[in-house]
C-alpha cells in the first residue's frame, strides 16, 4: 500500500513527532511504501507557548524529508496535497491542535482533487486541550473533507461519534533504550537508593494536574520524593507557590526543561512510579513510555488511561482531582508477585505494539477502499 503522512516529525520536538516517526517505521516494517511530509513552519510563534519547537541543537536544516507545509500559507497546503497525490493512494493526516486544522483541511482537499483514493484523519483528540468554540468549528471543517476517521481512544471516538470513527489505540514507545540500573540513575539525579521516587514527566499544562500531585506530596512521608521533568507551558509560579506553602523544596526535584531522548531512560529508571494526575485526557504518550520501561503508573481514571493499566500489576487508577486518594495510592505498598507483574507488562506490550497498530490501521484503510470500489 502507498501511504502518505503529512504531519510533524523529528527534529520537531514532542510526543506527536515521536508518534509519527514510530508509525512510519512500523508501516514500512509491514511492507508499505510511506511518503512523509513535514512542516516548513508549524505553529505560528504567537501560538507556541514553549521556548522552541525544535529538539535541542536541531533546526530546519536537520529535516530529512520534504518540508512543504506552512501553517500560514495556503499555497503550501495545495502543493502538499498534490505532492502526496503523485506518490500515494492513501493519505493519513494526524490531528492534535486546531491551529493546524486549516492547513490539514487544505491538504485533504488538494489530495482528493489530485486523485488520492482515501484521506483519513488520525485524531489524537477532539480539539486542542484548551479548545474554544472556534477551534471546534475549524475541526469540523477539517473532518468534512476526509473520507474516514480513526482515533486512539474510546472517549475521543465517543466525542466524534457523528463521524463514525474507528477506535485504535496508542502504542507503547519502544524507540528508546532501557536506562541504567536504578541505583545509577538515582545517583545521576541526586536521589538516594532509599527514596520512594515518583515521576511527573512531560510538558506541564494545567489539565495535567501537577498542582494536585504537589498537594498530595504534603501528605506523604519524608522519604517520598517527586521528580518533575518537563517544560512548563505557562507560568511556573502557581506550582512554586504550592511547593513553598507546604515546605516541599527538599522533596521536589525540578527539571523545568525539555528532556532530550538520551536522558529519558534515566528518569524512568530512577522512578518507582510514573504519576499522571490528569484532570482530563484522551490518551497519554507518558503512559506509553512508562510501560515500555516497566514502571508502574498511578493515574487519574480519565480518557483511555484505563486501557493500559492492569490494576495492582502495571498501575493504579483513581478519581481525578482527589488529593487524598492520590496520596493513598502513592503510599500504599505493592503486593503482587514479581512474576505476575512481569507477565502483565509483557502482555500489555504485546497488545499495544506498533506492529499490531500498523496492521489495524491498514486493515481499516483496506476495508474503506473495498467499500469504495
């Protein structure tokens, strides 16, 4: 099958770029031809809350595929669609932020105009996480231009039910090596072997619930430590105020910066648990990282997070926003036998593999094309 993906790829940074790169590898491994196209300009500067859109030390000169797509230049949308139509039968357009919806709409229209048989929207969420009414209008315009919709979670499918979506899943990230031994990882991060280490990883945004986790930390024994690793989108001051209020300065280690790939395994190797106290979610790439590194997850029961958590084996789920429940879940010992835990992680990895995801995606495309014929 000849497939095209127009989206973000490394050296653009972030989970979506990593997802797309892994998706292309998996599709190629299954024998498909894949044409990848990325952005010459992704987010307009005024809409990007971080310090840079690129991986550290990288930039536009490091892009190794056609960078045809400019979010602000309609002619590039048409050019991208035509480019894909000349090389592909099917185009997949990942969506995650409404600011990019006009460009994706333009690519879909152009690709079909120039002969692409099927355009599929891959919806990471229903709109931007902080989406407004105009965002939903832009998303609906995009969805009216595609021939099929797939999602990565049941809740997103439920929200998009009028578009008859097909639900896949978020595979586990497996492109990173395993980290050093726990003792060495902790030494590198300035932690003790006797600490109980909780990891909050990834971009820091209000819906991810870091403030709830900081409130829970005050109710945990002194040897419980929290590592916050990720760049804060917005003001750090509200979190700093909670830390000062509860005297947590010595128990919260802050790495308020984008974590490069070669450092990611160190953080997960050092942790006893990865904590996702989200107030809302669709699915989570952080969960995918944690399960790859066989780190238990303590998470809010929101979105599709339950799909990756085997209770008391690969993690625990609790109500969102419940400080006491979160503190209790973090303090409660794990009693399952090591062999049972190992088996649970292995089953999850098999069920949520990239090869299984690639097969399901292409099966949906083949089904749609057979119906069209």
